[in-house]
């Protein structure tokens, strides 16, 4: 079931069209990633979904209601965590969260605040002003604030930015658990491709205000035909060069490791031929195409 | 459902106002006292001017001294109520620049409610009472009875005036979004509004007509005073109510157009 639908969304600033007609949807219980090179329109899209920016044209329907006409009702059941919206910095962590609880009309505020404090490990910072917190601590407070109203849809912009690896992993697990347990829908932007690949059910790739890819991370990665074969050759390196030239492949050598870019279908034959030509190697690894490869290709402007 | 929403708005407004009050008491006691002194001083100078004028002529465009004082007092009373609720408009530019307005847009409450009413100034409340006292004193001394129907009409005018003032404030906020400029627009508005502190007849027929029908600042003081003096048909209030609704709709349209050009503090 679609919980969010975007139809032909456009945004123009001073005659410059930033978003050129986006259409996509978000299913209930889905984690959707929005990726794109800098300036692709990710933040503008998120800001329109949140109601910060008013679209020039197009429709945003959330929970079956038009965002333009039912913004307040919709935002009661949504929330966000973003690095581009500052929290009131003079208030303490506790005061910030109390204020959010007020805004969302949370019935048992004390109970909810205690839950949030424990979930986001905020015991130590509880009475500190937000201004005195580190970047990572502020991210945690932002994430905590985003959960205060039990949102059905969460918009997360770089949710693990500035978090240490252990805390980042905890947060990733937390959101997956939220999705699995409470069927929450999440839209996520991140420059951490591994994070997007592991968290997202589906990914939208934006470029120049248009969607250029919309599929599961694995399907998008498969659009890249080439894998990377890495070998530490110990015998007959010239034979390897000949074989590479014969198949018209590209090769680079760094610290005795030869990296060959090769189509996946050709790999078994290539390895067989290496054995036949008596090329010995002490190390081998095959890097299958990843979402990052796909992203890099899009960012470089190559067709996939 | 609507009652629940209204309760939420009321609770948030009360919380914001109490925070504002606490902040003033804790951090800016001196500034608050100076603010009240400044306001009373300004009112005093306006009275002095009236006194000087009245010293030379017994009537000012047909109004006696207490009647002119009533107009001035009504102006200050209504204008003060508006400022009491909408003081936050003076800080609006800063809120757009530092991203606070983004925060308003993201919340489940109306961004317009926040922009207009998030900084209610409790110091203005203290001034309501002297202004109200002055209105009552001038009313009694103007020679017209303080009767229920007149009080009711004046209250209706105050509500209409509040809606009009709110509409103009929304237009000022819209300019603030579009051009990141609030100070000069407010000054322009305040100067126009101030013209209504005196009986509008002093501006001649054209000036009066502009201040009654085009920029109806006359609703703030001269029109309620005329109602009290029996110089105005109360049915005309319906026309002013319609004008106020028209202005409100226009201001909301301008607000929505301004939001269309808003590019967020982070962009």
C-alpha cells in the first residue's frame, strides 16, 4: 500500500528548474533511499516532502491526503532528522524534547521522554544545552526528536553522519527494527553507499532534478556489467598481459596486485584460461558491482 | 477534533508566552522597564501635542479635547493589543535567516501562527490597563453615555481592526520572506497606522477616504469614536467586516505566493 505518492513534482527558483518532474511512491514499511550527486535535488525533494518548500507544480499525497491542504494533519504523523535544521540551541536536550512533545501533543510526556532518553542514550547530555554538544551528540538528539511522536513516516537526511561506527551501527539496527516491528516507512538520504545498500529496500537515484534510477540496490548494481578481478601474480605475469590484451580488457597494477576490469560472464572462462596458461597467483578477490559503482557511473554522467 | 486542535494551539501559545516572560524577567528586566517608559513617554508627547493644538483652538476638526483624547486613547489601546500578540514580527527576518522559520514550517502547527504569535510580549499587557483607563475616562468626559450597545459596537470594531492589522502583518511577513526585509516595511506600516491616532478628518476628504476605504486605519480609532459620538451608522460595520475578510484573504494569498519563492535557510 502506498503511504506517500509524488506526481510530476517540479520546483523552480528564479527561472532555474531544480526539480524537473519527479514521480515516485513509498510503500508502508518500506525503507527508500534517495541518492544523487551534489546538486541533484535530494535536499530540495526532502524539503518539499516536509513542507519547508512549496512545489512550483505537481502533487504530494501522504496518507491519502494532499500535503498542500492537510499539512498540519500530515506532519503530526511524520517526522524528520536532518543536519540542515538546527535545534533551538539555547535549550537543553530535555527542554528541546519537552518542546517537541508539546508540539506533537504527546499524551504521557514524561513516560515518552524517558523512553526516548534510554533509546538514544541521552542520559549524560540530558541537562546540557544543545549548543554545548558535539556534532555526533547533536545528531543523536535530532534522531531522538524525530521519534518523539511515533511517526508513521520518517525522513532521515544523513542519519549517521558524525556518529562513531558503533553508534552508527546501533542506529541502523534501530531503524530496521522500527520498520520490522512497527511497519514504519523511512526515506533516507546518505552518502554512505554501504549504509544505503544494507538498509534500503529500494533506491531512487536523482540527477539534475530527474530520477535516473529507481529499483532495489542489487538490481541497480547489476546494471553495471563489469566486476573487478584482483590477483597477486607469482608466475608468468606476461601470459596474464597477453590474455588481457586478447580479450581487450583493462588492467592496472599497484603494489604487485593486478586489477582487471572484466564482464561477469567472461570471468569463468578467463580464470580457466589463466590456469591453462600456467599463470600462478597467491591471492585472488572478485569485487562484484555495487551500488557505489552504479552511483559513480551516474555521477560521472555515463549511461548505464 | 477542531476543539482539540484549538487546545493544542492555545497550549503552545501559552507556553511560548510564558517562556518569553521568563526570559524577559531573567535577562532583560532593565530593557523591559525602558520599553514601558518609552511607550508611556510617547503617549505623553502625543497628549502634549494635542494640548498645545487645543490651546490655540477649542476644537480640532470639530472634536473637543476629551473627544480627541478618546481617539488617541482608542488608537493606543487597539494598536497595543495588536502589538501584544504580534510583537514577533519584528524578529521575523532573523528567524528566516537563522533557519528558525524552517523549524516553523516543519512543525505540525501552522507556520503563520508561529510567525505571527510566537513572541507575544507580556510587557505590552501592562500597558493595556492605563490605555483602557484612559479610554474610559475620555469616553465619560466626552459627554456621551457609556452604554452597553456602544461598548458592544466598539468591541466589534476592535475585533475587525485586529483582523485588519493581522492581515497587514501577514503582508509584512510575506515581504520578509520574499526580500528578507522587515524593518523598513514595518516602519512604513507604523507610519501609516500612526496617521490614525488623530481624527482622520484632518487629512481632508481624499486623505480620509484613503484611510477609511483603501488602507482602513480609521477603523483603529476614528470609526469607533464616531460610533460612540453617534456619528456613524453601526450597519456600516458590516462593510468593514467584509473589507477585513477581503484583506485577510488577500494577505493569505500573498503569503502563499511568498512561500512559493522561499528557498529555506539551508539552501
